[in-house]
């Protein structure tokens, strides 16, 4: 019997840099031996994006059929588009012994927490709200009302941190990546994850 | 207000090498910024041992007075001698913001778990029972009955692993030390330990 893989969920407020950290992790991912679960979306493909790499790009009808069939581990709508995580890939990969890495929005992370409470839930935080504001306004194209709304949302999301296992500060991407790698390796030593193999060692199973 | 330190408890079966790992950790302890809590004992000082470094060497009467006054975080008797951890040093050091490291027997670790459930409890395990048997018999001077008794005790203690947070294999001392350091750093990122500082950041406290 193969030991089951571990689900690692990286989430955090909008604008905190989840995608950048995720990409940095994938670049040096050989350390971790995990599989990244590609999200599904109905939004338009942007220049340079690849189907099956950045997202699975699907029509609204296709996405809603997946939902109806119970095929989404989590999903949400943002600006009239669906984003979500197909359940099948995650389950099959965990069953085959690989760790699975998800980088998703906070609402999605809470859906995953309910369905897979054994996962490791990591909340990426801004070093402080000032830099978060800078990141949110830094794109340059948003009006004040949009910015205020995003700030209020970010405050809400930071409050959501209490639902996570770990808080990792995204002060510098390589440092955030190192902390996440440390958490993953350390979680693999947690007793509930390893005790069965020890029970076998002393002949109790 | 100073953030409270974290209690780290290293324990495991007799003969697994707890003391060796602890000494290796203290040698390169600058990484961890923790204080080691020196145990108290009534046994005879051995050649090369220093009072206050290896143990606080006390008389039986002195030790029993500490117990009577509720001054021991944990204690036990082995071969007619008391061994234990004075409570005061641990509490004061945690209150001043330092992490405290204890290396103790499994019975003592369970006493600490009841009194300080927020601690991080690490169980050091032999790579397999064969090497544990080798370590137990390797001292050369024990008879078969003693060896069998120790083996049975080790099996019992491995079963006790379920009361710990982490299991670290002592295959090679430097690797075990690296794993423990990783656990300590990772535990410092756990949400229940850091959420108050984040609540302050967004003005909720």
C-alpha cells in the first residue's frame, strides 16, 4: 500500500503575491516532490497563457456541468467568471502518494478545508497593510472605490487567517518559499501522518 | 508586552540517543535561539559532569522538598534516583520570550504535556528495532533479562508516540538535528502562535 500524499493549500488576500510565490515554488519544486493542481476557469486566455499549464480554460457550460456532477473540490465566481479546482486530479494524485499543491483564493480554501481537513493550510500575508495598499494600487489602473473595496476585502481576509494552520509573511519571495518548504517537510514528520508506518515496524499492524 | 516563548520537548525510548541529539543541538544552538532547561537529579555526579550544566545535583531531601512545594514541572524515579525539571526556570524563560528546550524521558514528557499543552512534543525514534536492539545491547554489560526488559519498554514507548506532535528518526544525528530545527522554525509560523501580532497589524487589538 502506498502512503497517501499530503494536500498543501496556499492562500491569502488578493494582491499578496500568491501567484508569484507559487511560480517560484514550481521553478525550484524538485525539493518538494509535489504536484501542482492546475485550476479550471471560464475567463479568457491571456497572451502567453497555456491551457493545462496556467489554467484549464473551459466554457461556462462545461464548468457548470462539472459543478453539477460534484466534480469541483472548490470553486468561486470573480468578475463574472468561474475559477475552481477539479476534484479528480487532486484525489488521484494524493492516492498515488504524491503531495498536491493548490494556490487558491480564501473562499476556495475554506471549501477545501471542509472537504479535506487533513490538508496543510498556509495563509500568505503581506508584511504590513501599507505594502499591501501599495501592491493593490500599484497596478495603476484602478479608481479609488475599487481600491477601497479591495482594502476592506483584504482586512476581512486577514481576519480569516484564524482558519489556517500557518501564516507565512511574503516579505521576500525566496524567503516565503523557504518557509513554505520548511512547513511541508516538517508536516511530513507529524505523528498522525507517520504513526502507521511505525506501528508496522513494531509489528502492531 | 514580550511575545511568549515556545516550549520544545524532545523525548523518546531509552537508548535512542536523546542525549546525543540534545548535545549536538546545543553545540550549534545559535540557529534556534532557545534556552536549554537543565534537569535536576539525586544521582551521583559522574567524572566530567558539572553541576548546573549536565544536571543540578541535589540530595534526596532537597529534591523531595521541591516536589512537595509543587516546584517540579515533571519528575520520575529511575534506579532509586530522582530526575526532573524545575518549573521556575521554564516559566520565567518562556515569559521572557525565549524558547525552552527540554530533553526528558517519556513519562516526564506526558506530565509536561498535561501542564503545558501548547508545547511542541517531539518523539525521537530508532530507525528500526534492530538498530535499537543493537544500541541497547551495545553497551555490552547487560544480561539477557535486562535486555528483554528494555526491549519491551522500548516497544511500549514507541506506542506512546501517538501522544506526540512529531516523530523524528534518529538515523544520523546531524539529520535528526536538522529535522528538529525545521520543526521549531515551522512551529513559529503556526497561526495560534502568531495571530495576535496580525490582529494588531490590522488594528483589531
